[in-house]
């Protein structure tokens, strides 16, 4: 009881109280006041190409090769390239600063996307496409996680409390979700009116211009950690165990999204409406974005570990109706409701990562968390694509539901750090 009373005393005034729409808007205005209005705009536009090429790879290669399985394998290679290099990009940003790292990778990624698109249009053999896809994925500048790693210290240094940091993470995850609405929608629209390659050309241009803009923004100078970090025996600062547990949970959420992506693509093709796949994704993303924006209104007493368990349980339950969906109308309805689960899972995962990572490894921690999610999605794209071709869309959706159940079990057994270890901020990690 005394411990609970002490936690209550440590919570800043206003934290843990329910907030209505005016309070929510005020919280977002406070965040914009710390970051400036331009930074969220260019970071959003800079991360949009990632969503376009991840989802679009399946459509582009399926269109040019005539095989959904090949499209899944190449998309998997692209995502694995991102997963492999993502933590390294974050580590370089922690050591060298975000400006030179993001600038160099943005320009390299624009060239890599152009080469990958050209290779698909020329009908290169699958091994060559896989190599180009790995290059396109490995050169992604990681603007989404690096934007989190940039914005959180800004608000912390300005005296922002956990409430403001949670709002930052809600805003960033919502921008991710909106990008994953518009990205597939743009690719789907390009596929309907012409060819998916048109969207890839736009993606190369966006990452070159807006990625460079994000790198050169004045806040890019403030994100290099100075001084020498204290090192654990035998190497760098050791990450707490709960950071690794959160990453495992994010892997299975990524498996869920990858399986759903393969199932949606297969079902729309089966129903004779392949061009609708991007729009179905958009419907799912719209709901996720709305819920993501609303997450900042949750009271602090509804702690992060409790949120994580609720979010993964909802993912497991709401994914089940997809297994029995067999019409376009039903798909839109089920996917729209199901979309509500992604933002809470991602926002909570990044919040737990931020609370637990040493400050000098924050960019690496954020990019690693993103890579865990994308990695689960990547492997599943290849497996679920073949599964859907052999056994139908329901098999892919069932794989996603099973992954969501495992994510729930991971969240269920996870525990906040023990007293005396690395601490999750009071009020943010209820049991």
C-alpha cells in the first residue's frame, strides 16, 4: 500500500486523469510546440515510401512475374534487408548523429528503389530480383523509428512528462498507420489506372526529397548523444530483458500483419478483384489511425503492460472472423473492425521500448523494435503467400490468428522490471 501511495505521489499533476477531446488536442499542440510543425510533415512524407514498396512489392512482382508466391518471396527479401540493416542504421545514428546517416541512406534508397523497379519491369530472374529487393530494403533510412528517437528526447529535455511522451508515440504511430493507409492505396490506385511501377517511381522521389529534408531539419543536429556511455562488462550498455521480450511480441504482431496481407491479396484475386487489395488495406489502416490518435487519451493508471495484454488479446479475437470471410463486402467490414488492433500494439511496444532503453541506445532500440515487427511480417509474406496459393486465403488468415494468440501469451507472461533493475517509468507500466 505504501508503495502504491508513493507511485501516486510521483505521478505529475494531470497524469492519470481521463481527458476529453479538448485535452487531447491540447496534448498534441504541446507536442507540435516541442518539435515544430514542419518536422511531423516531412517525417510522414519521408516514411510513406516504405509502406509503398513493402506492400507494392507483392503487387509489382506478381504483376510482372505472374506468380503470387514469387511476389511474396521478393517482398520477403526486401523486408529482410530492412530488418538486417535497420538496427545498424539506428546504431550509426546514435553514434554519428541522424543528419549524415539519414541523408546518405535516403539518397541510396532512392537509387535502389529505381533499380529494383527497373529490374521487375525487365523481367529479371527471381534471384536477381531478390538481390535488388534486399538492396532496396537494406538502404531504407528508418525515418519512422528515428523520428521517435528524435522527438522523445526533445520533449524530455523540455520538461515533458510521460503523458507528453505517450502523446508523441501516439502521433508517431498514427503517422505510421496513415502512411500504411496511403501507401497501399497509392499502389492499388496505380495498379488500377496503369501499373504498380508508377507508385515506385513516386516512392523513389519522395524518399530522396523528404528523407533529405528530415535529415537536414534543424532538430537533426540535436540527436547525437555526446560523451562516453558507461559500458557493461565486455561491451556496450546491456539492454534490459523486457526490451527483448517486447521485441518477441512485436515479431508475432508482424507475422499477423504479413499473414493478413497475403490472405487479403489472395482473397481479392480469388474474388476477381485484385485491384481492391490496396483499398482493403486502406480501410484497415484508417481504423488503426483513428484508434492510434485516441490512445493519447488513455489514463496513465491503465499501464503499458495492461494495455499490451488487452491489445494482443483483441488481435487474437478480432482476427478470427477473417478465416471465414468469403466476399468483398464481408472483407471490408471485418478488416475495418480488425484494423483497430494494430496501433495499440505498436504504440505500446514502442512505449515499453522507450521506457527501458538506455538513452544512448534509444535510436538503436527504436529501429530494432521496428525491425522485429517488419521481420515477422517479412518471413510470413513468403510462407503465407505459398500457403494461400496451395490452401486458399483462409489458411493464411488462420496463420495470422495463431500468431496473435502467441503474441498474447508473450504479453501475458511478461513482467515489469524487478525493483532495483532498469525501471519503467512509474505510472506507465501497470501490471
